[in-house]
C-alpha cells in the first residue's frame, strides 16, 4: 500500500512547492520577463557568432576582405558582454528583493504563531527557515526560472541552426542530448530531497545549539560540554552526509553534461571528417557546426544550473510551506483600543476544561469568580493547572469547553489584542529582552511618561537599583537579561506590567526570586493596585496567600476548595497539608543583589 501512495503524495507535495515558488516570483514577473528577454538577446548574439565565423572562413577561401565580418563579430561580442552584465545586475537585485519578501512574510508569521504551534516545533528550527531556507529560495525564484527558460530556448535555437547546417551531424548531437536529458531527469529530484534533508539537519543543529548555549551556565555547572558537543556533532554529521549527497548529485549532473558534450563533439568530429572527405560538407560548415557543439555547453549549463536552483528552492519551499500552514493569531499583535473601565472587571471561570495535545486533561470543569478589585490566589501542587489557567485567560490556548468572562463578556468574543490589552501577565520565569532597562520598561507601553516610569520603578522596588547604576535606565541587561540577578529580572517584569496600567493583573509566582524585603514591598504594591485592578496570583509563599481576599485550591486540574486562609485551614485537608509541609512557606531572609 505504501508504495502506491508515496509517489502520489510526492507529486502532490511537488505541485504545492511549485505553486509556492511561483507565488514568491510572481510579483517580480515584469523584471524577470525583462531579464529573460535580455538573456535571450545575449544568447542570440552568441548564436550568430559561429555563423559569422563561417562567413569569415568562406571569405578567406574566396580571397575577400575580413573587415565587415570581424566588425560584426566585435559588435556581437561587445553587445553580448554589456547586456550580460546588466542582466546579472537585474537578477541579483531581484533575488535580494525576493528574499526580503520571503523573510518579511515568514518573520511576521512566526511572531503571530499560536503558542500551541511553538510547543511542537523548536524556535531555532523555525528561525533557520527564515534565514537559511529563504536564501535557497531566492536563487530559485529569481535565476532558476530565467536560466531554465533561456537555456531551453537557446538550446532549441542552436539545434535549429545545426539542423540547417547538417541534418546528419545534428542527429548524432541530438542523440547525445537526449541521453543527457534522461540522466538529468533522474538526478534532479534527488538533489531536492538531499537539500531538504540538509536544511532539516541544519535546523535541528540550530535547535540543539540554542538549547545548550541558552542554558550555558547549567551546561558548564554539570560538566556537560562534551555531551552537548557530541549531540551537536551527531546533527552536524547528518547535515554533512546530506550535503555530501547533494554534492554527489550536483557532481553527477556536471559529469553527465560534460560527458554528453564530449561525446557529441567526438561524434561530430568523426562523422564530420567522413562527410568532409566525401565532399558532403565543406570545412567552414564543419567548423561552424563544431562551434555550435561547443556553444551548447553554455545553454546546457544554464539549463542544468537552473534546474538545480529550482530543485534546491523546491526543497527549501517544503520547509517554508510548513510555517505557512501553521495556525496563527490573526487578531493579535496590533495595538487594541481599550476603554479603561470605570471600575475593575470581574473575572469569571465557568466549567473550563483543557488538555494539551497527547496528554491527560490539565483542567477539568474549573469554576470560580474573582470579584472586581480583589486579590485571588491560586494554590496547589505542581501540575495542578494553575499556569495553564493563566495561559487560557491570555488566550494562548482555547479551552476545550467552558467560558472565561472578563467584565461579564466572554473573552472568546473579543480579539486577542483586546484581551491582552486589558491584562498584564508576569510569568514565573520573567522574560527580559536584550537591550536596556528603559527598552524593557517601555515594551508594553512605548509612550509612557517619565513620571509613570518613575512610579513603576518605585512600586516594583527597582528605583534604588536604577539610581545607583552609572547609566541608569540606559544600562544594558545583556542577552535574556543575564546581567541582572533573578530578583532584578522579576522586578523589571513587574514594573513593565504595572506601567501598562492593566485592569487585570496576572502574577505567576512572582515572589519566587524576591528576597523578604522586596517581597514585602511587592505585597504593598499589590495592596495599592488592587482597588483599581483585579489581581489573580499564583503563589507558594504563605505570606502572599494569607493577604488574598480569596484562595482557590487546585488539585490535578480540579477546583478542590475556595475560601479565605482561615476558613481553608479548617475545611480543606490539602490546603492544611500545603501549609504544614511548607509548600506554602514563609520567605527566607534573602539579600538583594545588583547588576552582575
């Protein structure tokens, strides 16, 4: 069964790849058409040169002057050189424009991918498709089409002229060309498959290096450099072997073309010598014919090179199309106009269930209500579904069933941009972007005033740090915020969230990296913003939980109990156990650190 389905699937994939390739080339069809015309003019000038040489030889034999013929040959050669140079410039410019178009399209799509898609594909592999695969596509879309059409038409023109000069010699040449065509048809699809395998391995290499370099301190502290290098080397070896396969087929294509031309030349030379001896053809015609045989090398090279470019592009297109078929968030990424409510909105979760692909349910029939302007704490063992619930509230995922309401409105009826504009989300492992402290603060609200920035710094406990830094807000934080301590990264993320002035604030274990002093300061911030902002927080520290207006206890995706700290201590065994076993613990006496 597999042997009958596979060719059909391959033909279908090939057809889609051709369609994608043409879609990127189509906006530049006018320039590509001009390039084609110029290339054909160059080829025409080349095709006339053997005929001019034939006339020159005939003129010599007749004792005539060579001036007009030589002038014509010089004109043809000069025209060919000038037009060829202009054509190369147009092709390269078009190639750069195509790759710019591809990268813009893919980059914009990557940034709008749904989170579920990123759960299944390594980000570094996706990035390699924007950088490396798009480069293969540019030559295919710009030069590949032109080279194939030009090579084919020039080859046809040369064959017509050869047929006019001597049909018998042409038959011998055509036989050699047919053998070359059959062999190339076998080689070209293998180049495409080898290129696809190579690019896939390169993408996996990027993913491996991104994992190890992104956690380089962990790698070093566990003395795992050799192990990571071995894993990377395995992927490098696969890329190397796939690249060798592509190189082998490229070499085979070159050998086929060269051997075909040499065979045609020897055949023409031998048969032509016999015809000259029999006076069936004159010497000038034989030389002109041999020049055409030599001339065939250029269109054959253009044809085989163009086909190779196209096969490489089609191989890259397979991986690019995978991005184009991934689900994206069409209603996110654009600033949403959100009117600030007169009072904080209520957040209501009703019968919400959700499961990650291929895993047991993470949430089952979860229901609770966070009243406007209150603080609701979510507690439970690891894996209870707390962070998953926050992800659903941000519409990173969609619930399998149930409703999440914001201010009485189902968030499924709102655009993602509107939902996220109303909420500020601080993750447990707060993301800090490469750049300066100011860049990170203004990321969610670029036009915030200096006074608002100062207030956010003060409320998050960052003001003292910024004041003692020589460059203040312009201090660079390093890649992924590596020049800041864990607590400083957390406070910077909190300041960024507060600067957005959200109506709902989601805090996912934000006190985990804070010392006792800064945690107490943050609790004061939460107390101050709560009247104007509904706060939901995930917490493992008892001091954070006890001040909440409501505590929701989650257990394996189910709401086990809700209530205040005092009530839950009396009524819920799991909550009492969390407190007594210090899974809800008082903070230790940490020490604030500065820029490292």
